[in-house]
C-alpha cells in the first residue's frame, strides 16, 4: 500500500511538474520578444548576466540546500512522529540566517564593482544597481519562509508544490510583462522575481501547516551531530555546485566580457528552447527524488534498481525526440520568435541537441549519487570537468564566436556522461545489456516514428509563419506520442495514465 501511494504521488508530481513547466515555457516565450521590443537586447542580456553573477553569490549556502532536501526526505522514512524531520528543518532554517546575510553582503559588494564586469550603457548600469539592492534586501527578509517548499517536496506532496510553483510563475511572468510594458525594464524584472517568490513561499507555508498542523519548528541547533553531518554533506556538495556554476553559469559572463550584452542575448535566445525543454524532462527525476531517498534510507536495493531503469527509460523517451526536434525546428522557432539575428547558427543547435541528451541522463545519475551520498566522487569529477569547460569555452568563443560555448559544453558533457553511467551502473549492479534491453531499445523504438518524418520536414519549404510551424511541430509531436504510448510505455503505465486522467476529469 505504501509503495502504491509513493508511486502515485511521484506520478502525479511528474505530470503536474511537466504541466507547470510547459505553462512557464509559454509565458517565458511571450516575455522575451517584449523585452527585446521595449527594452532592447541590452536589457535582456544584462538580466541574463546579472542572474548568472547572482547565482555565484548563492554559493554562500555551502550546499546546505541540497543537504536539507536529502535529510528531510530520508527523515520521512523514520517513524517518530516527525521528530527527526523537525530537527532537520530547524537546523536548516537556522543556518540560513547566516548564509543569507552573507549572500546579501556579497551582492552589495558586487554592486559597487558592476561596471568592471559588464559592458553596457549608463542607463542599464543604473537600473542594475537598484535591482541588486532590492534583491539583497529580499534575500535577508525571506529566511523564515524559505524551507517550506523543501518540506512539501520531502513529504512527497509534489503535485501541490507544482501547482504553487505554477502560480508563482504566472505572477512572475505576468508582472514582468506589465513592468516591461511600462518601461521599468531591469528593475521591473527583478521586482517581478521578488514578488512571485514571496507569494510562492507564503502559499507553501500555509499549505504545509494545513497538512501538518501539529508540526512546530523553532530556531537553533537541536542536534549538533546532525548539524555536522549536514554541513559535511553540504560542503562536499558545494564543490559540485561550484563546478556547476563554472560549467553553466559562466557562458553569459564570458560572452559579456568578450562581445558585450548583445552577444549574451543571442546566446540566451538560441539556447532557451532546448534548455527549457530538457530541464522540463528533469522534472521526471526531480519529482521522484524524495521517493529515491526514502527507498535508500530503507535499504530497498531491488526497488532502487527498478526505479532507475524506469526513470532512464522515461528520460530517453522524452529527450531523443527533443534532440531530433531541435535540429529540425530550432532555427525556425528562433526566427519567428525574436528574429533571425538572434539565432546563433546550425552548429550551435546540433551541439545543443547532443548536450540535451547528455544533460538529462547525467541529471538522473546525480540524483542517485546524492541519495547514496557519493558526493566526493561527483565533486572531484565535476570540478575538473568544469574548469576544463571554462577554458575551452573561452578559447573557442574568442576564436569562432558564440557557437564555441555550446561546442565546449557538448564535448565536456559527453565525457561526463560516460563516466557517470559507468559509476552509477556499478553501484546499482546493472549490466550494460540490461540498460540496452530495458531502456535504450524501447526509447529508440519510440523515436522511430518522429525520426521517419524528419526528412520530410527537412526537405519541405522553409517555415516563414507561425501557422505552418505549429502544424509541423504538432505533427512531429503527435508521431512521438503514438510511439511513446504504443512502444515506450508498459500496459500498467498506460493504465496508470488513464486512471489519472479519469480522476482529474471526475474532480473537475
């Protein structure tokens, strides 16, 4: 009964997570052209640059956010009326008092030296200064509310979290549109982020206490040994975070330094469709992470192996057609969306397509490594690969332009994919033959349907308006859906989807 409930929660979380992300993508795509039209490419490029710089300052949490999520999820497996859960939550929020204060101070220090890093107009620079001050204030104020989202995820109330997140996304993007239309530009974008985050945190707070009215969280360090364990785990994971920042959050910085904010905006728009879509596939794994941690805490090894194989199959069923679709449609999508001048080229797109596949599989492997506590292995490899990626990115970007960034990302990610596949399969004692039979072959069979129509789409006349674009993408997507349902999913999985749809129809 417990396993069925866990599976149902994870499935509902996956479905609502994907729907939430689809909705976010739609709104995000509506926002970028308006920013370009009313604020210009400098505003879009500056915003992307600032958010990457801010993400570096966020390392002040020393990886504690991941540690809190892991320990909260594993505490659910302990039958003690949420006592251990309460200790983890209290420890986490107390730590965030200090880390958020340091985070805010670093942002303010960066604010005073902004012009040394960013090539832009005096108007955009002034707006950036005010935006960073607002963000620093909010980071300190949000501390008491900042862990309830993690608590809901750990208790596997995934569908509710996704609904709340969708509400926050609607608020953020709606306010962004309004602020940009009224000329608030960079400051408006930052305010929209802050307000939406506030609403999300407040809703998570009230919903958690509605579900668990007897839970009371205090302040302090109730268990010093637990704090040391969490800090050690978090600090080890911080190396992974640092590596991730080097790998993915230096692209805009490198381009901003070499070519200015206009180049950053081209990179942003060219990679945005692929990035948002493969990150949507991440939701499949992310919504299963609490259950994976609980299974590991209970030492249910066979179930963990089955979960890994199933999640890898799901991930490949989604990401292979995505990669094919990017190669066929990315140029037309960018051209229709923001203009051909914002497209970084076909080599960029092919590299992005391959990068999408590697990112999805690596993400799954990392979720399992975190559950098993194999942080040192992850951190060592990621640190080396990320430094390598930054060096290659800079050299290629300087010599061949924007596409060099994406080529560098692809090369380093392929190496990481090989390494982490080997390591995780060894831990779980899964053979290559089992992976091929149970995940790769069903996924390739699923992708046959969209792959067959790709030549027809490639040799068709160029798409110059939205109607044929929507028709072609829909045709491509429908062919993939047929393959996924007929070949990719088992009978039980199809029945689970039918039951879920019927329950939502009856609810409505």
